[in-house]
C-alpha cells in the first residue's frame, strides 16, 4: 500500500484547489439532483445538473494542471500549455449549452401552464447551498489570483454562476412562500420555470466571456497587455544598443507567453557579441517580469532587413 501511495503524483497548490472544488461539486450535484427530483423542482434540477457538469470540467482541469507542469518532449516540443485554453473553451461551451437548454426547457414549461413546487422544502435546500457556493467562489478566486491560474479562475466563475443560480432560486421560492394564500396565488405554478428562464439569461454572460478570452488564445491573437509592455520595453532599450529596426510578435496560450523578436543591429552595435546578446535577453525578461524557465522568448540579431 505504501509503495502504491509513493507512486501517486504529489498535488501542487493549483491541483489541490481544483480537488477541493471537485469534491464539493460531487456532493452538491448529488444533493441537487436528488432534491430536485424529490420535490419536482425544475430550477433545483437545473442547479444540480449545472454542478454535475462542473464536476466533469473540474476533473479535466486537474488533468490539464498536471500536464502543463510537465516539460516539453519530442511530441509536444512547445510543452503542454496549449491544452489549457482548449479545456477552458470546452468548459465555457458546455456551460453555455446547459444554460441554453435550461432556458428552452423552462420556456416550454411556462407556455404549458407551469407546475407546483413545495417552496418551503426548496428553501431548506437553497439557503445552505447558496452559502457553500459563494464560499467556494471566494476561495477559488483568491487561489486563482495567488497562483495566476486561468484554470482555477474559470472554476471560480462556475461557482459564481452556481451561487447566483442558488441565490435567485432561493429568493424566488421565498417570494412563492409569501404568495401562498394571497390573491397572487394563481401565479405560483409559474414561479419555478420563470426562475430558470431569468437565471439562465443572467448566466449567459459568464460562459460567453470565457469562450471569447480562450478562443483568442487558441487562435494566437496577440494579447494587448503584453504587446504594449513589450513595445514600451523595446522603445527604451533599443536606442541604447545601436538597433536600427526591429520586428516583434506576441502570443499567449494558457499561462505561457510566446515572444519572437528580431533586431537589426548596426555594425558598431554593442550587441555584436554573444555575451552582450544574452545580457540583453536577461534585461528584457526582467523588464517584462518573465520567468525564463516557463515562458518562450526568442530574440534574434541580424544585419539584414530580410530577416526581420
């Protein structure tokens, strides 16, 4: 048994954060689906299935978090960072499809006259679940900022959506409880599907944001922040080193920046020697706050325009 445990990979901080999320997702998904079926609530079922989808996505996140820590090899010569935006994009697409499916299903229920749900029992479920979701969102958001991890950040957004769903559902059922026995009681069958419609529409913005940002990385669209930082650093450095022209390209994939810089140096440039060129690279990395071991930086020096 001890030898088996010794062969298991040691989880880093990012993977531990995702593992906490995974365990919580499994528990809440089982509770949500079971409770939704028991009291016949479409909105709680939607909440439970949303959490179930998050479970699969978090599992993928843990796998990718392990992959991106591995060094490049003959098959993946640029490392595994490209997997990160792919998984995040897939994650966003799945969340978007869940929201759209819930929206269509709830709209059809509204059109057919709605259905009754025991609002009192629903509140016993929604209140503690809402607290747990927002607590996990806060934890994941802090960890994402601390670790600069897009995987944990996307996971945190899922918990935010889940928390908003639970909060909205709880407020709706509280309103339904207050309406019982009043002159508005005839609206009660519409409360549950109306909640799903409203919450689905509110939740659409988050997966759309995730899809947009990660699609930019997959297509290798230059990130504005790093492009501006690079040009500012070069504008200050190049005049000191006798560089007459330059061309640069920037892309980002997951947590890795790819910077390709070509410099045309004058014959009297101080960058003619290899040691001076290495010193220039180190200074550029320091100005851009790049970790040389995990980022891709290529600086080429030439005396001919055609190599720019």
